[in-house]
C-alpha cells in the first residue's frame, strides 16, 4: 500500500478519536476490468464524504503498481447518526452502490463504535 492518493488530506483519520465516534474500515478488491473505474471514482467519493458535517476523517489507501490489490478506506464519523447520514447520502448511493459496487470482487466493511 502506498500513502493516500493526492485527494486524501495529510492526516491520520483516527487521530483524536473520542468515545461514541464511529470508525469504519472497508476493504475493497476490484474486478480486473473495474480497477481503473474504481480508482477514478475515489477522489469524488473522498471529497463528498469529507464535506459531510459529521465526517471527521476519510482516507483511501490504494496499492502501488498496475496490478490488483485491495483498496482500504478508513473513515471516522462523529456518531452513529452521522454514519447513517453518510450511507443515505446521494453521493454514497451513486458513487459506492451504483458506480463502484458492480466492479468489486469483494467488499468487506467493519464498523466500530469507539469507547
């Protein structure tokens, strides 16, 4: 994995986490034909997600080179309501569920609430 793409900010999304916040770690494996499409959609997804009032951090880590590899998303939300608002947002519905999901071989998501 490389450092985050240029569209990710220079911070660690888990720095300063406090109880009650929601942390999401998603691991996506693209289909061979979908790799470029998924990578091209990541900047818009990150930008729109970071613009949400309850999004406290959003970072996409991508593999180096031209071969496959997992994409790892690390996200942090102020609380459960902010996370649910993210999942209901038009950009999540369009970019993740409509544009990206059909091009994923696997999509594993872990959601944790900090204590």
